[in-house]
C-alpha cells in the first residue's frame, strides 16, 4: 500500500476539489453582490494556478528548499507584518489577515507561512538531528522558529490558524524525538494562556458562551447563528439530502455558506454519503501523507511530509468540528472545498511537495537494488 501513497493522496484531493467546485456553483449563486458563477469561476482559475504550483513544487530540488528555508521564513514574517501596514493591509470582517497584491487582489500570508514553518523546522531538525533531545537545540530554538510567525498570526486575530499550527509543531516535535518533559508542560502552559486570552476577549468569549448554549433563541440570532443554522442544514438534509441545489439554508440564513460553512451545505443537499465521503478523503490524505513520511529517505523529507500532512488535515478537523458544533467558531475554511484562492493554491502546492518526496523516495529504493547486482540461483535438473 505504501507504494501507492501518491495515488491515494491525489485521488482524495481531486475528489475534494471537484466537490468544492460543484458546491460553489450551488452556493455562490446566492451570495449578494456577485454573479451566479463568480466564485466557481475564480476557484476554477485558482485550481489551474494551484496545479501549476503543485507541478513546480514536486520537481523543486529539496536541497534548495533546505538552504533557502531561513530566507523563506524571513520573507514570511515580513509579509505577516505587512498585514498591519496601512495602505497594504486589507482588513476584512474585523481581522487583519489579508494584504493587497498586484494582479492578485487579496492575499493571505498565513497560508504561505504554514508551509514555510514546516520547511524551517524540517531544515533545523535535519541540521541538528543528533541533538533533538537536548533542551536548546531540540526544543527552545525550533520552538522560537515556529513561535515567531505563529505569534504574528495570532495577533492578526487568526487564532484558529495559530492553534492548528501549534498542533502541527507539537506533532512534529513528538515524532522527531523531542522529550515529552519539554513538550507537555509547554502545551499545558499554552492551553492555559489560550483560555485566559479567550476569557478576556469580549468577541471570543461571546462566541464560547453562544456555543455552549445554542438552544437559547438569543444566541440563535446572534453569535451562535452560524452554528445553529449549520445544525439545521445537516438535519434538514437527513441521510440522503434534499438534492443538489435544493438546500434552503444557503439563501442567507447560513452566512459564509461558500467559505467556512460549506460542509453543512454538502450535508443538506447531498446527504450522509457525501459528508462521510469528505471525512474519508481527509483520512486518506492523512494515511497517504504519513505513508510518504515513513518512506522518506532522510530526516528533512520525513519532517516535511509529516508537517504538510498536518497542515492539511488539522484545519479540516477543526472546520468539520466547528460546523457540527463540536468546537466554537474559529473561521477556518475547509481545505480544497471552501472558496479561497490562497488556501487552495498553497494546499495544492503542499500536495505537490508530498508527491515529489514520494517519487524521490521510490527512485532511491530502485537505485539501491539494481538488477545487475542481484544474485540469482538456479537448480539444474
């Protein structure tokens, strides 16, 4: 099975991208101020751009990525800082996550920063792989490498992305061999700090309160409206859905049905088989990505494969948990399905890098066992 990880990965991603285009055709027609096929057309264009990015990423020399990782990290931090510069920043919905780019319009630097953090950590652990159990080079320094851009992302009020990156960093450190005596107390301290921040932030505290009491009519018309209408959409669809295009919650009561809350629309219109299919696709992505990491021929490639898998799968888990009211609302899109050009392009680029790592690993295995060096024994009768 491990030899076919790329096929499994690409099949699951293709299914999610196709479903996303179909659902954007259904939901985008009801977004006020835009044409019926505006979002689907733009998403299709970004699919093309993303496929080109995936092709380039799959063939980009890994040694170059390793050498350029510190510079990529510096550029990513500068772009994150541009989100606070007047004239360049493009605040939307109370968050400072976007900047204005020529010819591209809105650009979200945090999506690029996700991949850059993975590259920087992978380069560090590959450089100091014999000291991963030490305090400074195995924990403090890689923590600082990831912590600086994560802090900038959190200050943008993109706390959901920062938390997903924290999970990725923790998983990467655990798998590379960082001592649990360093990871566990830091995780507990970070969780305590997050709770303190949420409890003292009026907006996020109100979201938590609404999430804990969605049955309250006041919350259903206020901060908890999205999640309440999301549950109604899933319930309205039932096991088999009401049919593609026949959903009613996307008509305005379920806001951002084409972005953050596209998963309930899938459940309402296409039913349980497609919602379970979406979950299975992300499971296959996780299996394929972990399989590629297991086959990687060096520490750098292995860390990249594991980190990129987490970058894709963890936000998907968060989005599905939010839209089913298992977690409070955090504003993360569903990778490959939700509308968003930056997210789609960099997610496809991450898939391209995974495929490239798998291809190089498979080629290395073939090179180590050439046919001319095999010994063949035969019995003469």
